[in-house]
C-alpha cells in the first residue's frame, strides 16, 4: 500500500499516552438490530466516556505533547465534539483552551465546552468560518492551532479505534465510518488497511454535506457553498487536500445518505440497541438501510462515534414516525 | 469481617471464565449529571454488551461449569435479564436453556429470550411464581436449576463488577447498588468491603418492592404479599435467607425510593448522560435525588445495571414531565 501520513507504530505508542478511560471501548454484536438490517451488526461504542465522543483519543495526544513542550495555551475550531475533547484533555494538563464554534452548533455541545472551563468564542457562520477565526487567534496569540483531520494527532488518535477493531475476534467484513473532515476515516482506515486489508472500509456522509465524498470520487478537492444536514458533526464544506490524499489510499468506498435514513438510523439505535446517538453516529446504520443488498449476510461494524445531542431536537427526531421513513 | 458465602480468590479466577465482552465495562465521571445531583457522580455502565445487562457475568460462570460437567440442559426463573443472560451463555456452549418468566414481564425482555433460542415458559403470576415453576421443571427433568442470588455463581459473577470498581482510580466514597434478590448487592458489596472497606455500600430498592430492604433492617426475612413498581428487575417478594445473611455483612445501608424518583432518575440519565436505562438501573440516581444532603460533595458510583425496556413504556416514562417530579 502507498503510504499515508499516518504511522502504525506511532499509533500503537499513542495508546500509552491516551487516558485509558477513552480506550478499549465496547465492541459487541447487537442482534436486536439485525432483523431490521439484514446483516450481522457489531457496534463500536464511543459514547460511554466523559465527553461522549471518540474525539478525546486525538486531543489526548495533542494535549500531552503540548504539556511536554511546556505550552500554556491551545485553540481549535470545532463543530462541538473536538472542542469538548480538547477542553477535557487541556483541563487535566493545565492548558488554557480556546474553542471557536458556530453559534448554530448544538447548545448541548456548547454548554459542555463551557462547563469544561474552556473559553468559547462563537462565530456567525459555519464550521469553516470557525476554522478561519481559530487560525487568526492562533496567529495573534502565537499558540498552537489544533486543526481537526489535518493535524496528524487527530487522525492517529482516532486510528486507535482501528487497533481495537482488528485486535478482537470475531472478524468482520466491513467497517462503516462517519466521514466529515476525515480524521476518523483516515485513521481507522489506515489501521484496517494495514492490519486487516480484506475488511472493506466504507465511509458514510450525508447527502446534505457531500464535499469530501465528492472529492474522493473525483480524486481532487471539491468544495460546496453550503451544507444542509442534521449531522452537525460532519458538516464541512472544504476538504483538506492532505486528508483527501490519505482517504484515497485507505477508503474502499464513500457513500452518501439521506436525512430520513439518518433519522431512521437514530431511531433504530434507540429502539433496538438502547443507544442515544447524535446524527453523525447513525450514518453507518443509515447506509445499511439505504442499500441492504450490499450488506446482506455480511458482518458489519459501525462506529457509534458520538452521543452529544440537544435533548429537544433529539426528541423531535426520534419521537414521531413520519410516513416516509421506511427501513428497507 | 465475618465471612460471606463469597470468595474473593474465586471471584478473581472467575474473570478468566467470563467472556471478555462482559468485563471491564466503562467506568467514568459524568459531570453533566452533577449540577442536578449535587455530588460527583461516576457511572459503571453494564448495558453496552450483547444482552444489555450485567447478568451474563454470572451466567457465564454457570454455563461454563455445566459445559465442563457435560450437562446438556439448564433452567431458570427470570424477571427477564437473567433469562437473556443464561440463553446467551448457554447457546454458546450447546446447552438447552429453559427460562420461566412472568407473562407480565416486559415484552422486550421476553422477545430477546426467545430470539436467543431459549425455550420460554410463561406463568400467570409474578417472579416468585416463576421460581416455583422453574424448580418443578428442574426436578421433573433432572437438570440444573439456576437460582438467582442463591446460586453462588450469580453472586460471584456480579462481584466481578466490584473488582473493576476498586481496581480503577480515582477512588470514590460510596457505591449505589440496585437491590432485588441480592446477587449484585452481595457480590459487589463483598468485594468492596474486602478490598476498599472505607467505601460506603448503599443498596437501593423501590418502596413498592421493599422485602429485602425491610429484611435487612429487621435482620430477619420479611416477605410481602405483592409488589407495585415499574422496576421489574428487582421486584421480588420473598428474600432468600442465605442471601440476607450475606447482605447483613456487606451493606452499610439499604434505602427505599419512590416511583416518581425512579422515573426522574431515568429521565436524568437520558437527558444528561445519554443513557437509556431500565427502571432498576435508575435506582441509584433516585436515591441521590431523594436525599441530596447525604451525598453532597461526595464522589458516588452508581451501577447502571441494565437497559432492557419496552420502547413504548420507556417513552411514556421519560416523555412527559409530571409536575410532582422535582430534582432536589
């Protein structure tokens, strides 16, 4: 395999730096989901930790490095989960953490960032606007800017999920990974392709935020003017070239799913797996719902990557059963 | 400490027999719960596994023993979770599993027992009626009867939770344990009192199913004629004398909580921790809600012991906000 920016030995070493509370997360067959999906389904659960997402695997690497270097401050742009993770990792190491987010991000995520003692700055735009503002703060203050998916620690932190997937029998046929900026997809994909290349790596993105998927398909960066999805965690418009290069090496496929499928996936995970997940974490189930023939009879792992939702929005999404939501 | 029926060395050895999928479950601070509860709260999460409860820790010990002995069949009475667990553990070892349950048990639990290939027999009564019927089947067929809480494997399986609690820093001041038949309370209590005796062991039972708590308080078995609680997993009427004897040695307190507090606890765990739990698993939070002064400023672990709920009932419980439910 041509080489990505990631390094498997460094990823293994990273496990020693990450707080164990974020490692070795549950991985289990969920048979109650299977009649509705027509395939064997295993869940890799990244929500049962202090920040309810996988993002701290990466921020633990970043914050540890900064603390070792004697840094005092760090800034990132975030759709909400990276900010919580960096706030958590930074708080434990005495770092001043600034998070820049869209004022349209879920209030639950913003509230948790504040509760973790980070300085939160809101911008009147989307995630890509927040990225620009965070970069400006980093230049002004001369502090480290953490760029999700571009910074290798964010990818290699997420990649530790991949180590756990391939370490544990039984083996599986495909892994479904939410695709946004690409940190999780390139991280997990790198490890899976390095250590279990027969496993299909399938990235899943909302049809309403398709920039990275379109870029992957055309093998060059394609940007979009806007996004329109409830999956706030993966709603970027401007793929990063270096991340796309890596994704081209490790992803077997990238698919787009509809909003109704994401909601149906969230509802299935609630009703049949007892899991409260944010929209991004239902992308894998949505992909199975939209193309059951592809997965029929196979063993599929889906990474449930985050569970930070606004309670009211969540109740609205899973509370009703619109007639246009079908499960096959 | 006077000796219970449990043995710490045997409990440690049991970890090697239990499928790792049920071990080393998440244990984490949940700061989002803390403003509403007024204390530090950590969650020990027993729902992220194939059967969504802690019960397989015990049935793995039972089924392993039976398989070693060349047994072909086993029967148990169950409120729903033990049956799922025994069905799962037995299926993997080629055992014919019969589960006797009340026809009033949650349909979700009964459906899952059937889906796991067990033979399910329903009785027109409650859990204690099911116990009698299971004993009759065992006598008739000459097969092993698994008696929850009485059989040492069920207690020592649950006790492995205790090993995980005391193995992991940071230390805590109290552990809240749902109390029904007593397997989890005596199991976890035994290990905590043996290895971290300064930690307060507090059992929590619904006011509508108070038999074991009343027995613990009077230091003799007290039965009740009926139960009236949504916490189906802990609704027994007839405490087992040997289990009470153990509980008297390891529990520092046993408290009773109201139904409205259980529902408030379920809702808090959903809204602030993103956890779907069955009523029994909300007993710990209910106990904090009813007596916040007792826990103020302390670090409390609550064992979230199961997540098997009927979807419709669950939505009814957590959907509305009755005016009589307060959080302090």
